[in-house]
């Protein structure tokens, strides 16, 4: 397993797509800092009566929300690129136990995505605090627990992307699925009639961030929220079920 991890780490860090994805995440962090600067300048120009009503969405969480999709794409490319180039044959020749190969790949993707998610969230938090300073702009209060959880959800999206890529073996198809899971499915759930919008909305990854952090769904469009323990179980299911399905498919199907 150690050799398999080392091989997967070498492949991931030498792939240009990895650096493209990380570059996009860094760009998003820079844009959030620019938004913090804009919010500070806007607040300074408002009359005192309007300053009290000014509110800005949590910039660290917004940055992590974009990172969900980007790291999901990274997870997809980590395996579909091997199918498209035929390198998957060499991988499975070097590591004949296919589930071991998938586990090693998942471990490396998880570490990179988690590091990227946490770094993005806390870098944007530090930049926002530095730029906004002591201006009492609503929505920018620090919620370290939610930022940590958002970083974990970035990792979850990357692992789901890896699983979908292993199941579909198509880069385009897997990216379309990830984009749907990231944005289209939550929007459709929000449009459902009550009480289904609340019930299903509380299971969406973006809702789990507040639920695990213990702030419930009071600031969420997704519903009233799950208890923290239940939200953690749902988040684990997002990892275990797709990876389990990918492991079964990889073990049973012929390599193209």
C-alpha cells in the first residue's frame, strides 16, 4: 500500500491538470479577497443609516463552495485521464489488487483536496479580516468550525468525483454529473414543495456544513437542518457509497 500511495502521489503531482485545478482555487481565493476590498470600500461610502443593513455572504465559505466543483473535477481527472491514455493498464499491472489501487488513489486525492479546501477557507478568512478590519459588516463574522467543515466537504466532492469517474470512465460525462450534483440538484431540491424541500435539502452537502458545525439550517436555503451526528453520518455516506460502488465496478469490469 505504501508503494501504491507513492506511485499515485507521483502521478497526481506531475499531472498538469492537478496544477490547473489548484491554480483555479488560488484564483478564486484572490477574487474573494478582491470582494472583501470592494465590500470595505462600499461600506466606507455608505451613510451611517445604511451601514447597519449592509450584509455580505461569508467569503471563506463562498470560496470553498467554488472549490467543491474544482476539486470534484480533480477527482474525476485523477482516474479518467488514465482511462483515456490507457495508463490504467499499467496501474493495474503494477497493483493487481484493483481495490487497493483505488484506495491508494482515493487517499492521495483526499489529502490534496483537504489541504486545498482548508487552505482556501482560512486564507480567505485571514485576508477578509485584514482588509475589512473592524468594520461591522454582517455575514463576515468568523465561524472557524464552518470553515473547517467546508474544507472537509471539498475533500468529499473530490472523492465523489473520483468515484463517478471510475464508474463512468468518461471525463466529460463525469464532469457533467459533478456539475449537476454541485449546483443543479440543490436548486431542484429547493424548488420542491414543502416538506420535501426541507427534508431533502437538509441532505445537501452545502447544508451539512452548517449542520455539522452546530449552527443548524437557520442561515440556509436548504431547510431546518439535521443534528450534527446525523449530518456527519450523511457526509460519510457521500464518501463510502460512491467509493464502494466504484470499487465493485473496478473489480468486476474489464479494463478497456
